[in-house]
C-alpha cells in the first residue's frame, strides 16, 4: 500500500521522498510506503477546503449528520481490515485496535446525531418585542494535526465534531499513521463525503505541519501530540488570533490506598501502564502506594505481571506489542536503560526470545527507589515503564500525585468513600477517576488535561462542539 493525499475529492500521490513503513512487530516486513507532500499540497488543500466551506456550512445539521452516519457505516463494514492495517503500521495489538476502530464508529454516530440537537438557547429580552437567541456557527477551515498512538480514534474525535458543526477540514496525520490515514480517507470517500470537505495531506510535521500553521487561512487548529510541538502550535495560533486546542503529554498517577482491593486493583493498574505498550497520553506511569501495604502490593504486582504477554501486534493474545517506531524504540529504550542503572527493579515482563530481535520490543518494567524529582518520575516516557513511589499517608500521596507539570488523568484505588471524594476534589488532573485505570475514558464525556497537558479546552462529548463553533447572539425586534 502507498499513502495518498485526498485533496478536493482527488487522490494525489506526492512525488516527494518515499519512506518504507516497516512493521514494528517484525521490521523485516514492509507494510507499505508513504510519500511525503510538499508545501504546494497544503496550499491546494487550503483552496479546496475554502471552496467547499460555503456549501457544507449551508447544509442543515441533519444533512451533515447523514454523511457522518454513512462514514460510520463504511468504517464498520471495513473495520477488521482497518484495524489490521493500523496494528501492522504502529504495533498496537489487534485486540485493542479493534476496540479503537469501534470507538471511532461510535464517535461518528454520536456526532452525526448532534446535527439534530439544539444548538443554541432562547434568552429573554428586556424588550418584549425582541426575540433574542444564540446559535452555534461554524468557524470555517479547521486544521487537524494528529499523533500516531490512536491513528483512528483521535482523528475521528476531531474530524467528526468539526464537520457536524459545519467546518471544512485539512487533516495532517502523523507520519507513522499515514497508511491508516489514507485508508480511513478512502472509506470516508466511499461514504460520498463531498469533495473538499475533508482534505488529507501526508507529510512531515516540521515541513507541511508548519506550512499549515503559518500560511493557510485557518480559523482553528486542533492538535494532539507532544508538549514541545503543542507549544509551537499554540504560539503560532495565538499570534494569528485563531482558536486552538492542544492536547499534549501526561505523567498520570494511580494512587493505591491501604484499604484498596489489591486483587482487583492491580490488574487495572497494569492495564493502564502497559496496554498499547504504555503509549497512551493517559497511561499510568506513576504508581503511588501507601507504605503500609507496599510489601503486599509489590508481591501481588509481581504475581500479576506474569499474565502480561508481549507479542506481535497481530497475535490475538498479545497484551502489548512493540513500541511504534525506531525513534520510539531508541527514546523509550534510553529511559529503560536509565531505570536499570538508577532504580530498583520491582517487576519485569520478558519478551519471548522468538520475537525479541524481530521488532521494536521493550520489556515492560516496574521500578522504584527514585526520588520524586528524578527524571523518570517527572518526564513523560510514553512506553512500558512505570515507577512506584511509596507514600506515608493519603496527604503525601496527593502531594506526590500533584507534583508534576502535567495534569491529564489520575486514579485512586480505595474503598473509602470519603477519601475517594477528597481525591476527586484535590487531584490536579482534567480526568480523575476512582477504582478505574487512568486510561480508558469514555467518548461522550469531556476529555482533556490541566497544567502543561492541555490548552485547557476539552475534546469529545459536548465540549468538542464548543471548540468547533462560535456562538452568535441574535436579536430581532419583530414589532417595528
Ligand atoms: P508529535 O508532537 O511528535 O507529533 C504530533 C503531530 O504533530 C504529528 O502529526 C506531527 O507530524 C506534527 N508536527 C510535528 N512537528 C510539527 C510542527 N513543527 N508543526 C506542525 N505540526 C508538527 O507527537 P507524537 O510523537 O506523534 O505523539 C506522542 C505524543 O502525543 C505524546 O507526548 C502523547 O502524550 C501525546 N498525546 C496526547 C494526547 C492527549 O489527548 N493529551 C493523546 C495522544 C497522544
């Protein structure tokens, strides 16, 4: 398979550099190749999105919703193929990838229905002859820049609300998810989405991503990715006074109190830390445990980790697969080497010899013995590495939990209702949960972080509609 751009309804293969996509589960296998776009493709996409905007914005919400229902139906018909392609492209186990595609379908249906829901409110006027109301209006052309770790769900949770609000979109997927992005676009084209409503440009972030940010007449940018790139996006958009949302890194804590049901909590914590090889922005990377139960916790964790299986992404029994790319392998491998040098090992899951050398496999590791300010406790690893920190009591556990520049997600494990409530109140994170993993949030609820994790708006649920539209306050004096 070869990546293609989808611009103004046409399929265009850029003539730029070709990069072979190696399967991270087995790097000897080529999954396809991507062709890098140049700046001219971004400009053409911008013209197409501008041209398509008036007609798309002029449709009724119900009509736009019908397109989204069709997109959901075509993705559903092709879900297995799409999931397999993504698993092969970025290494997420097929069992999880199927779930992600299903999530994408649900998101398309959820936002399709928004076309038929109230999109404003009636505000009483002081003058009885005036009818005053608000309505949402689309922004115009929106830029969508996505990462590789959820190559189907993240693009859909941006594109679907953008479209239902009446915007047209230019989507710049991650280099690593570009084959999946091409296939997803083909499915949207099969759903007969009108030309130019969604335009997809494949290429390097620094090149075409920055052309999109700096040169195109965008009205908003929705970005998910690293904190460093998010800052670049935010600065550029702020300079231009256009709307932006940046969803970025995390260093999410699971706090385990002395009264937690450890047998039930530990599998949930392991899932938060190691599913998707820890490559979720909401992955659990710090485990804060009350000292009173620390020895029991470690013993049970060591036992539970034996059920974690590292496997190739298409292995239906794989708990986690490889990390996504050579860059990830090097970066996460560096953190793992530091952990082996500077921390005490709590638990490790060994990659089977049969696959170890074939792909970008990194043994899941749980370590301890680090100071709260150590880089492994503070920096986002984005891989299968979790750090355990003992805490004397609840107060110290909260202090450790909040001792981070990030504030995306945090979980507490307890049976004490009062502690649970205090945690939900005091934890500095956009998503706070009790007796659930830090990952695994639901699409109908707002998603986003505090502190350096986000630009403080929210994605998904009804919150996404606020981002992709602007409120107009209308007043008409009807007896004049
Ligand atoms: P990244 O920042 O390297 O890339 C994200 C996207 O930005 C890619 O499409 C990339 O091509 C593009 N890009 C890179 N440089 C750019 C530039 N100068 N101008 C415009 N675009 C540019 O991130 P990644 O490695 O793809 O993803 C991993 C990161 O994403 C992690 O930090 C993770 O925490 C974060 N993430 C956050 C969330 C969330 O919702 N908070 C969700 C998933 C992933």
